[in-house]
């Protein structure tokens, strides 16, 4: 036998049995398993029909199969969507695996001699074949230091994660190395006098991205935290659908600092959504942990996977597809650490004697915690003290650590932890060389887009949503939005202590002022 492929399908487009997978081409030669959605499938279908293709289903899977038959690996650059796929040519005994541009959908694999096994999740991959399950100690260290394991590594030495924007081929002679089908472009940046145009363009492109992601044969809704990004998505989805959108948010009983339901209600009222709230207690969180841990195929360090999973479970009671605001922070500078460079430069203008003699000893004895405003500031300032690097990207990698160097040494070999940090810094430089050094913020954002976003945020959302049979779509990761954002000068996004500047100005008057004027809140 040359190949065995299978899929468990979440039926979103064309729920009929004709579209079940694996899907086979009409000539019986080509076969496909596929996870995700290609939003421009109708345009591609018309193009393929003009070339002589015929179709028996109404969804995107058959279009993806026909495109792979017609154009091979060149098909990927035509897709606008999220996908992980395996394509097999039974006559040539060849095929390929592929993952979407930004890593919304995961794909893991093991090469064993001339064979390859692959799956959507590590947990599934461990059920295939007899490959060596020895742990990768470097991955264990990376998990402890950064809270996630970035591609191409997994927790197992033999198992690999196909990087975003890559594919690999296989044939009767063996399995090739991953190759890029998409590279984040570094276009000439917009000039600073084009700020007004940038506000108009970003609003237009986000609106078009939401319109592309509204296509569905099953009920569709949106996550609504009451933050800027999810409110933008809900605003555009409400306009695109022309009817009340089902929206979903989470609140935390007795934890006012973490509860965002007041802001979510403001946005829901503004856009007339059919709003649903899930109020979680500490007991709800604790009781959910064993089930979530059992679902994970490898360690994962982002605690927000717990409320994300519970929110997905809640939303699935009403809809099968939900749009989210993920990636808005990575594209437009939403996190506190993007302000860290300005803060550190200002701090270093304080006389050295005062810094070393009073401020830093005080920071050392104060408690750092997310549970209070003061504690959170202490925690953040301690992170700033971790590095004296002049290069903004090197600083950023140091600040991205979950554990400080001293704490990491408690849990893992100090030399291994140091090598892990050095690899991350080297990888950051390699992934962002095309952006040069003129705009430090865009280099940082490009790194996060390729590294932390797929390894942490997108991994979390996919695990939590797929666990509950919910499809989550991310309009901010439309290629047109990504490429526009990275073409903007850093000052359009972060300036004088203001984060997401261009988004705030683009949606002033379109979103309620309390949404625009509130501070950033993590989903913790």
C-alpha cells in the first residue's frame, strides 16, 4: 500500500455526504485530506471551470483538490484562507503536505525512512506508527523559558511541525525538506504623510477580510471581548450580514480586574448583536483543567487556553463558526512590550545612582503579579531590566521570556537555557532580515507574526476550538491586511505611549469611545 489518509470533518461548507473526506478526483488518481477554509474558492472554481474542470459539490474542498491537480504546489499562492492539507497522486506515488501562510491551521509530521506520517495535532500523531517518542530536551527547555514550543520543533525529537507558509513533497524515493510557498514581503513603507490614507485603507481591507470570511452553510457568530480588535470584527460582520450577529464573551465572577463583560455589552448594544455571556467561577476553571490537559498532545504554557476552551464550548451551543480578533496585537502593536523600548530609554535617562541605589532594589523586593495594577507594573519593569542590548529585536526576545534567566536555571540546565535564548535571538534575526534595521518596530512585529503568534496564540485557539468542534476564522490574518500593516511605518502603530494608533484613529466614530479609550486587557 502506498498511502493511507483519513479525516474527521467539521461540516461548514456543503454539509452533504458528497463532500466528505478523503475527497477523490473524478479520475480516481488524486486524493485529498484538508482542514480549514479557502475563502476565495468561488473565484477559483470559476477559473477552473473555464479550464474544463467539473464539480459535483458546492464547497471549497473539491476546489482545493482540483487546484492542486491543475497547478500543483503553485496552487497555494492562489489560496486566501487557512489550511493544512495532504495531497496524494496514486499513479506517481507522490504528493505533498502544506500549511497556510500564517499558521492558523497546524500540521505535524514524522519522517521515518522513506515514509511520512502526518496529522493536525501531536495527540493524533502519537497514534500513528511506531516512531520513537523520545522527548526533545531542547523543546522542554523552550517550553519552560518561553511558554511554548515554536516550529519546527515539537515535544518529541522525531516529530516536526511544518512551519507556516511551507510545504514538503514526498515520492517513492523519500520525503523532501520543507520549502516556502509564501514569504512575508517587506514592501517599501508608506511615507509618514500618508497616515490619513492608511486609516482609510485599513478600515477597507478589514471590512473586505470579514466579508470573505462570512461564507458559511452553518450558523456563524463572533467572539466579543469588548476589546478593540474583536469589536472591529463585530462591526464589520454586522454590516456584512445585515442582521443581528451572535456574539460571545466570558466574564469572571468575583474577579473584577479580569472581567470585560461591561465593554462587550457596550459593543453588543452599539451593533445590535444577539449577545451571550458566560460567567465563570473559579470552580468552573479548576474543573475544566483535566479535560483540557487530556486533549493536549504536548505541554502548552498559555493559561488562557482554559477560558478560550470554555468560551468555544459555550459558543458551539449556538454556532459552528466564530470570527475572532486574533493577530490584531501582533500586526498593530497592541502589547505592552512594544512600548518597552520607549520606557527603557526614558528610564535610562534617570541618574544611574538613583536607579541602582533606590529604584532597582525597590523593584527587587516588591511583589510582581498580574493580579493588581501595581504588581503588574512591577512585573513589567523587572522584565525591562533583563537586557542591556541596544538592538530592539534582541531586547524583544529577552522580554518575551516567561521565566527570567535565574528562574529558568532552577528548572533546566543553565547552559541549555542559555542556548535556547541564543537560538531564539538568532531565529529572530533570520526571520526579519528582509525588513532591515530602519524600522525596529516592524522587525519586531514581523518576528512575532512568524514566531510567537503561530506557536502560542493560534495554537491555543485551534486546540481550544477544535476540541469543541468550533471553527474560528481570523480576518486580521487576511494577506491584504497583513501586508498593509507591515508596510506602515512603526510610528503609525505605536507613538508616544499610544498603541494601535492607526486602528484607534481609523475607527474613531465607528466604534463606541469607551472601547477605543480603554486600556489593553489580556484574556487570563
